[in-house]
């Protein structure tokens, strides 16, 4: 056995993140570590990578007992980690990002030519094509993921930890990544993949360890299990198979006509966008990241002003309205980037829950703190948000639990129109079931929902109508019952509507 972690326990005060966890890894193996948000997956890997010290337990690598006090120790022993949020310098080239900290030098200066040569050879050797001279800020998220893996390979990693590696990738990029992982495993590299996407686990893993509430609930061979069994091990129950009811949409709630937004180049970022979302309807937008979806949401929510076109919410012109005015007109917004747009990281869970609800919970200039806490406590129970208390700072919540807090806060508005951008990014199957159920309930109750998701299965499952964006234009539209993954994937890659 290449790696063994035995009896790993990690306590933060009275909170037990890991409880007597056993985990092992063979050479050339892909081992998936799955579990609900807050189950202890990332904590266990942070211990292995030297970012945390275990309260109890032991680690052996190639039969030798080890305890790392920093990531530098882990890297020196051939363990690398690719974090959920990429740690790359946008203004640096791919080559500079990969060799950073281990730059080849000549006469005391960085040897750029040799750095480019080393990265080109590394790229060729491991079958992960990149252009070493390209600036990271100009690269797709799929290429950035590849760069992160090449960076740890350049550091000499034999064991590579991937934390939610497909969370921001398109279906094609996911397929390419999983193929790369299998190819590297065949060459002798060993992988630990932290993820909640069970079908991807079945596609790539050799073995699977499931955590729930910090404890191992199962360790199985991928060939001897299935998605349903893994779901039960994760959440402790069978999941509900949600069905979208057929219903006739009502009046248009959101209307866009000819919306155009100029970009920095010759082509507009948004090019004459026409769309509508009706009461009792979910309209899904699919597309590879960077094709105008983000800018479209900024225009609708008032964060950006279009250069041309008409924009109406509940029949009222909101083209020149402020963010607050648009909110008051009937918009709620689950943002695509929870850290940039969704929370104040230094504020508490309770204070983040209050955001957008201050008018409702303020009297004579004073906030009704007890009522706010009662509201947020209800969300914690309903959405199974794992937090030490309502006074915990938002930055200390896992990404999935933070996402559940934002979703609960925005659904609480009960607004006629809801933007749901990447609503289940980084959440587990149990939370995904709850969020999908809430979106369908909003639609069944007569709400209008605009769903933007990089998860094509999510768009297909929830949407009544599906639009596809490519290079700032809507290049395809279909009813859900007529949609297919192949057809939409073709439009996403720039194929024209038949």
C-alpha cells in the first residue's frame, strides 16, 4: 500500500471534523473521497497535505510513518494538491505559473527559454496540451485546471489530490480531465479525488471511500457499487426522484428585446439578445463559460447597463434602473460566484442571512435581531447547513454550506422573478435534491426562474425551455421534451440551429 491514514481524528474545539478515519491509496490508483458538504473530506486531505495537524491518528507513506507540518513537507514527499479555487497568477504565463518556486536560472536570472522548454516537454510527456507562452488570464477554466495539474507534476508529485476538480468545467472539459487522470494513473501516478459528482466517480475511480459526519460509512470498489448505493451511504436515505410537472406558463415576467452590450474588442459581448421568462416557467441557459452569460445576468440585475435594446420586469422598463430598484421591482438573485457576489466573508452567518431583508426586519432604525436569527435558524435546519453557530463567520463555512445559505436567503424573498446562476455549484447530492425541489416549487407556485448552469444535466432536468449562448448570441432554443444532450452540446460548441 502506497499510503495509509489510520484512525485520523481532527477536532476544532467541540466540533469533530474527522472521527477515527481510515483511508488508503495504492500506486497507480484513482481513489474517490465522497460525502455531503461538511462531511470532513477536505479536512482529511488538508491533514495529508500538511495544512492541518491531526488531533489523533497516523500516516504512513511507503511504510514509513510521517507527519507533515506544512504543504512544503508534503510536496517534498511527492504529494501535491490542486485546490477547488485555482491558485494561479492571471497576469503570468502558463510556463511562469508552472515553474514558480522552482524556476530554472541562468546567471542569477530566470531562464525564460528553458522554463518554456521544460513546460512544453512536461505537457508532451503527460499528454496535457498547453501553450507555455499563453497568459493564464486569457485561458479557459479547463486549461487552467490542466495547468494546476502540470504544476504539481513539475513539483515531482506522485500522489495528486484534486479537490472538486470539475466544479467549473464544461461537459467536454470534464471528459478531457477524466481521460487525463486515467492516463496519468496508468503511467503510475496516484490520485485522490474529492467530489460530490457521483456519476463522474463511477466513470473514473477504482475505489471509493464515503464520509458522513466525519466518519467512514463505506469503502467500496467502484466495480461493485452504483450511484444509488453511494447516495445512500452519503446522506443515509434514498433520494427522491423529482419530476417536473407539465403546466401552461402565464404572463411574461422578464422580457429582453435586442439587448446589446459592447465589449473591449470589435465584437459585442451581448449581440441582440431576445428572451422572455413567463410566470410558472423555468428557462435554462446553457453554454460554455465566457460566452456572455455573466454579462447577461449583470444587465438583468442592474450591475451593467446595455448599450441598446429594451428590458422589462413585470411590464416595467428597468433598463436604466439601479440594482436596488430592480430588486424592489421583483428580482431575487442567486449569483454565479458566491464569494465575489454572494456573501460578506467577514460577516456572520446571521448577518449574511439578513442581507436584502433589512427593510423587513428593521423598525425605527433598529434591526429585529431575534427575528433575523429565527429566520436563519430555520434555513439551517431546512437546508442542513453545517455551521458551528449563527455567529460563525461566513468564510469558515465550506463552499457547499455557503451556497445553501445564499440559496435559502434568495428564495426567502419569494420574488416573482428569480435568477438562479450555478445554484448547485459545489453542493452534494442531498443538498442538490433540496435546491432542485425548491426551484421547481417556485416555478409550480407561479414564479419565473432564469436558470444559468454549466451543468447540462441540471439544465435538462429543470428547464421548460432551453436557450444556448455562444459568443454573446443565442444560437439555439428548444423545448425541454425535444432537447438532447448531443444537440445542445453541438450548439454550445458553436454549431448553428437547424
